[in-house]
């Protein structure tokens, strides 16, 4: 079996994208394993979904930190403590700072379905259609 990249999925809500990634990762030729799910919201529904899929979960509540950097340093520490190699933001409703992006450069993706910051948040497709956007 080919070695898989240890991946963390960052979520803020229902975790539907995380579930899809986890299901895809069950394929024998999938290049990654989903080893950790982190949410910045303690009551995110995706946490219970991850637990149901036997994936380790962790909450790092951004409201408990004085600064964005403090939050991101705690996030970075948790990722490194779990030997995570790749990070996937899947419905993670925090804009990551240049510090975090540089630290995880080449090892972090955001599956947000728009070119940020044009349509941040939920209902991206609906807002793009309503605006008449063609891009």
C-alpha cells in the first residue's frame, strides 16, 4: 500500500465536505488519510460526524484567544503535535493570516468554491448567480 499523506480537515459547521473527503479517502488509491478534524466552533455538527467516522477531533475556539495570531499559533501547534502533513480548509469560516499560510505553504488548500474575498461565507453559489457573475 502506498503511504498516504496525514491530513487535517478544518471545519466550522456541518462538516459535509469533510464527510465527502473522508469517504473518498477510503479508496485504495487515494493519496491522503483524514487523521484529524479541527473546528473553531465547539458546537459544530461536523465534530459529531467526524467522531462517528472514528476520526480524532479537536476544538480550538477562536473566541478564546486575544488575537488572530494567538489562535493560529494554537492551531499550528495542534497540527504539528498530530504530525499532520497537509491541511484542508473545508467549510472553515476563518480567513487565515499570511503567517499561517506561509507556515503551511504548499501544504494547505481551501476548498471554498469562489475566488476569495469576493463571496466569503455561506451560500457562495447563490450569491454569485444573483449577482449575475459569469466568472
